[in-house]
C-alpha cells in the first residue's frame, strides 16, 4: 500500500504495543512511522514492541525527545517529510484505522485530483476504565466531513462549523506538508496542532467519505492534551495566545484568498466570522462542562434523552450520515461493518487485563 501511518506517542507503551499488534494482524501493507517522545523506560518498551512485529509489519522508529518537541505538530511534520509514500494519515496511538478502508481511500484520491482527503465512517469507543485493554462499554458513531463545494471558503466553513479533526483522513503527502509547514508559527495546542492543519486540509480540496468503517477512536483522559482535561479558556491564558491566533488567522485568510482567487479583505471577513463563532461555542461548552453542568440544556437532555436522540437521528438522516453503529449491532455477523470491527473488539476485550495506564 502506498501509505504511511504517522503515529506520534508519548509515554504510552501499552497503546503502541496494542496498535502494532493490530496492524500486524490486520495485514497492513503500508509503512508505520512511529515518532517516540517517551521517557527512557517507556521508550525501551516501545522498541521491544517494534522488534516483536519485525517481519510482520514495516515500522520506521524515530526518537523525538521532549523537550525540545513539546507537541505532536512538529513531529508530524518531520515524519511526513521523511515519508516515501505518496499518501499519509495520522493515527493516534490509542486509535485504530482499518487497512482495507485506507486502501480504498488512496484509490479514490488517485482518481480524484480535486480532492485533498478521503475517509470512511468513524466510531468513538470507551472502555470501563483507563488503559489499553478491558470491556468496551460504549460505542458511538461520529460524523465526519463531506466537503464537496468548489469554493475553498465554503469548504473551510464546513470544517469550522464541525471542527472535528481531518488528520485521520488519508491525504496526499504534499498536501500534508502544506498543512503543517507553518505550525511552528502557531505554538499553541489545538490552534497549531489541529485547527490550522485541518483548516488547510479543507481549503486544499474536496473531502470524500467512503461508505465503510475507517477509524475507531478510543476516548482516554490520560493524554498530553484533550478537551476532557483542558479548555479554551486555559489556552487563552497561554503567553503566546494572541500571537498564535493572529498568525493562524493570517495563514487561513491567505490560503482561502489564493485558492478562491478572491480579495484578502473578503476572505478575512469570512474567517473572522467563523473564528468568532467557533470561540464562543467552545468557551460556552467548556464553561458548562466545568461550572454549570446542571444548566437548563443539560437538565433538558437528562429529562428527555429520547427526544435528544431523535433530533440527532433526524439531523443525520437529513445529511445522509445516519449509521446503525451501536455495539450490539456491530457484534452481529450480518452487520456490514462487523468484519472490520471485530478484530479491534477482540484485541481490546481479550487482551491483558492489568492496571496499566501507559
């Protein structure tokens, strides 16, 4: 396969070992690029895990000491620069990308040069406790992006209004390098590590979804950065917040203006409106989670969960994204995603049960 999986990791040897086992067993035929910023003890465990799949999986191991590498953005840039395949994709060390769907995505991009990325259906899973192995207690469908407008501004608005990461989508290597070339100028978590590269992904071209399971995300609180432990307000207190936000804004404005061949002033108005909206929504959501979990909307959701679920289903039906992807349904051999899901399920639920938060 003409694809490199980019997996940065930091002190999570158990997850890396699990991921390598999965890709080896699933017959992944591309290259796994492993960027390790772990402390010595964890790094040694990861190197042993790499040795364990030698001959079964092609793994390129590189060390990225932390410091100076304090986020995954520069790591992902250097890993992509070293990649020799025409396509790359980010894979979290605790997540699973389905090899057959990845290959289908590369074939789609081969045939559609006006597209910047392709992906399949995504699931979010939770275990009964922290760690790499144990019972799966929750499975939810997560809606991805389908951005087909000829306008870069409209594609970017589509991303910004549903700002879930596009990094798990298959991209051409040159697109990825463009997405990450300016991350050093935006030295703030989320803005530099996710929002900027994902914005440029949407600006660069259309984004397609294939109707097949592609990515299984595991939710963990034990990670370097995430919205379960951080907030937009905390980011705003960072010393270089203003500098980073201005730089990111300028890069997105320039990309939209150049791609659409529209005046910079017009692109600036579009970006300001959507960034302002995004900030308001994120600040309110993070405030409610931390300080006002009993607000009227939360109480409404608690009293009428069936109505909230109905609204979600109707919204997804309208967008042609509704999928029957509950755990019960996925375990049914007749389900179209069963064959892709069951290897992940078996690996997690029958693996070593130990109190290991690595």
